[in-house]
C-alpha cells in the first residue's frame, strides 16, 4: 500500500511531526510534541485516531507528546537504549520491526544527534517507502551533535557520519522525512523543504558529500551556532516523561495590585504584546517576548523555568497560545495574567516605563548593539556595531552598553527583548531599532560590513 503522509509543521521550532494514515481509521504519529492541537486536528479532519506514536530520540527542543498519545490509547515506540525512559513504551533496537497493519516500521540505529537515536524505515512488504530520520539525516544537512555533552561533540559527530553513511545505502527513491527543518536550532539550514529523497541528499547535501569522516566532522562542527539554553535540560525531562496535560490550560486572572505584589516577590512579568505596544508603556522590569511562532524558543532562552511567570497581553491575543507554547518546552509554573492588560495597570495609577523606538535612518551617532546570531551578524551589519547575541545576553554575557545605545536585530522583536533585559540590569536611555541592517543600508545608501 502507498503511504499517505501528512506533515504537521511547527514553524516556531522548525520541526515536523509526521502523521501516517495506516487505514481503518488508524494513524502513526512520529515525533509529536506536547502541544498536540495541530496533530489531533489533522487526524480528526481525516477521520483518524493516533494508534501508534514513535519518537526517534530524546528531544531537546520540545517535550514529547507521545506520552499523552499513549494515554489516549496509542502504542508508544522508542529506543530501548534511551537511557531508561521512565514511562511505559515498546523499546526497539536496531533491526526490530513493528507490524502496522499493511505497512511495517523497522528501527535503524542512527546515533549522533543523540546516543540512542533511531530512524524508522517504513516498508510496504519488502519495499522501502521512506525513512523517518529525526535528527540524523536532514534536508541539506545533518543535525548537531553537541547537545548531549560539549565534551562528546566530536565523538558523536563521528557516529553521525557513520549513521549517514548507513542511511545513504538505501535506494535513491526512498523518501527522507526528518523532524528538524528550517527554523530549528538543531543545525537545519534555511529553506522551505521539509522532505527529500536519499538520491537528492546524495547529490546535493554537502555533509553527505564531505568525502571523509574527518572532513565531515570539521564541516559539521564549523557550522554549529548557539542554541537555546533550555535545550540543556529538556532531554532529561523527556527521559523521565512529561506530566500529562489533563485539561485545556488557562491563565489565572490577576489584578494590577496582585501583579505588582507578585513582581516584588520574585515572579517575572513577561509581556507578550507587539514591540510598539511594549515601547509605548510597560511594567518596569517586564521582559518583552512578543507572541509569535518563535515565542517558545525565546521564552526558553531568556527566562528561568523555575521562576513563576505572569503575563501581560493584548485583548486580541490568545491566552491558550501563550500557555501551550510554554507547556511544550516544559514551562508549567504560570502564575497568571494581568486582568485588563496595561489599560488596567495605568487606571490603577501604577508606574509605567517607556522605551524609545527608532527608524533605521534615525540612529545618528548612537552606538549600536546587534543582538542577532553570529552567523546573521557576519552576513551583514552596521560598520561600528557590536555583536552580543540575545541568547548570550540572557545568559549573563557582559554587554558594554552605554547610555543612548540603540539595540538592533532583523526586525525589532529580539531587539526589544534584549532592551528589556538590559533595562532590568539597570541600563537607561536605550532605544530599539525598528528594522534591521538591510533597512539601514537602504535608508542611508551606505554599505554593510561583512565579517
């Protein structure tokens, strides 16, 4: 039988959950996250229920949804070598096969991204249709190998090379269905393609074409950038098993006075409103993380998962979206939200803080702090700009930011997050640039520096 696949893409995390129609109203879900809304909707509109849930590895970028799917009746498949997963599952080893009823799933040991990593080869009889490669072979690259332990990065990179060499022995027409794609911090390159074929990767993937194990290791390690700090602990949470989500999550209403008291008692205020709204007036000490697809990434990179959070939002922003994005990366200590938003805060006579916004051509002689990733900065930046990545700033990296500095990223969202962190650290008279280096170059007619 042919495989009917439905990719369910999380654009914020850059990951794909693969849903396979197995017939008779049954479906297979590979690498589902804890936020199952899109997966369940995709299944329901096709009259399917997830009967089998498979995880390729212990994820570092999101909490697995397989545990909840198992509670709903799915069989949970995962590596038998997964460091002792502490929840019921069917443990698979290299070569083990699972009958899906017309199709077969064969486990292939492909360590590298993680020690216990499995790829799942989908077969129709003896004919391979495609392979779920998780964080091993991905479109145009291979996933990073520095998440398990910095000291084991090269060791795991060599294992990754051997895994790729195994995968590319599959027939050229076999489909490649990875989990990580564009937007993922697991070293996925830019591009819209979420799937490929073995033949295409053999012909175009520079890492597959590296020529030798040493050349592959050098190329893979040279491409490793920074990654969100929450990656360092989430795989262990996945090993233990995330707590089940028993009901539709909500945010408890908090009065302005309650929020003010909580903030004074160690609760962190996270303001999810757009950049312009935050700039016009916000609670002193609040961290700006605009609600968008990548909200979970920056929440996990800029705040402590052990610190209770209270949120400020606009009336047209969905509180369920805030909560689900927090839950899928393991943030469960959500103290509530400010009832009535900033209008209620101001009506209560409580103090507000403002942050200046500048267009790209209004910088004058201000020093510029560029908070984009190093690779972005190297691709083009203002000649005198100083690069301090937002993630590094959130983790306490020193930033020589004087009064009057302008904070810049590509559009303004990361810059406002950085400015809010700097304000919390005592920096005053900051401005945020609306736009990025390309906007500055167009507005001024000057050339960007590249390094």
